[in-house]
């Protein structure tokens, strides 16, 4: 199991909203959540927004989680930190462009902490290890395609199906995306489409095991023991006599 959640950025999207949502969803919780938006798919001219995204990522404050103003804290273990480092380096070695490198960050007062700052890799290809594996750290990998159809094919060819999002101001584009995409949880201008508890958490494909999702209606079904009653009633068994209102007598 795992996740590789994609955010598709259309050229007609609200730029300010989209970039803020991408940065928050990619780097919040230091990327250590199954619904982190770890992959950006820029469609057409939206790839030119990369410098603005980088500037927003640079402004995030890395510090211990209990410190005022911290935007993202440390990774959970030293091993997790090393794994993130290795996956970032694998991307560089395979030809990705390191737009922002957070591997060498040092946090004052927590010099031995497991910190990794916001990191962005562009020019990523689907065969690269940084794309095929869930990084689970504050790393955003970015790919560029020419059309929405290419973006949909890219996502559908990825084995994971936990969540995805599209950023657009076109209702027609959003409708096409939600119909064509093979992912269990879809956000329209919502970067982390985790449903409210009355709905089910519907990750799919390699992001899901079993046959019933948790909480919501499917969660109720999971905790429900089904009972089946089989009965037989015959017409001739129906009693047609009237109710007796007198004292019974022997005949």
C-alpha cells in the first residue's frame, strides 16, 4: 500500500489560490500524511508558474512543531530523513532538476533534529524512483504535460489511487476530470480531498486493501452483522372465524 497523490494544474486556474494550495498540501506536516499532495502535474502554460511556487515554498518556516510560527516540523526518525535524502538524490541522478533543496537545513536549537526543508524537483519523468515511490516527506515532484488527457493518463497509469485534485475555473474541465480519473478521492480546487466522516474514505487500487472502506456508510456496513430470514406463509392457513365475545361452551 501507499499513495502518490497528484494535483493537476490547468492554465485557467486561479493562480494565487492554486499555488498556495499546492504549497500547503505538499509541505504541511512535513509531507508525512497519506493524503499529502506530493506530485504536481502542470498542464500547458501553467508550468511557467514554477518560480512563483518556489518563492512561496521558501517562505515556509521549518522548526520544532511546538515552536511559534512553525510551518513544518521534523521527520519522525533519522531513518525517514535519510530515505527522503536518498529519494531526492535519486531524482537528481536520473535527470530531474532540483529547484529547491531542503536537505541541508539546520534549525537553531535543534541541530540534531530530523529536519528536511521544502524540496522541489521538476522535469520529473514517470520512470524515476522519486515518482514511483511514496517519499513521505516535504518533497514536491513536478511533471509537465501538454493536455488534460495526458494528465489523466499519467495519473491512471500510476498504481496508487488514494487521492487527486484538479485546479481549474472550468466546470467542463472539472467534470471531464472527475469522470475519467481512476482515483478514489477527487478534489476540485481542493488539494486534500479527505471527506467528512459521514462519507467513506475511498482510496482505491494500490492505496487500498480489503473490500470495505472505513467510516461513513461503508464503515457502518463493516460493523453490521447481516441476518437473513426465510419464511413461508400459505393462504389456506389464514383463519376466517370471527372473534368470540361470549363465554365458551362445550358442544
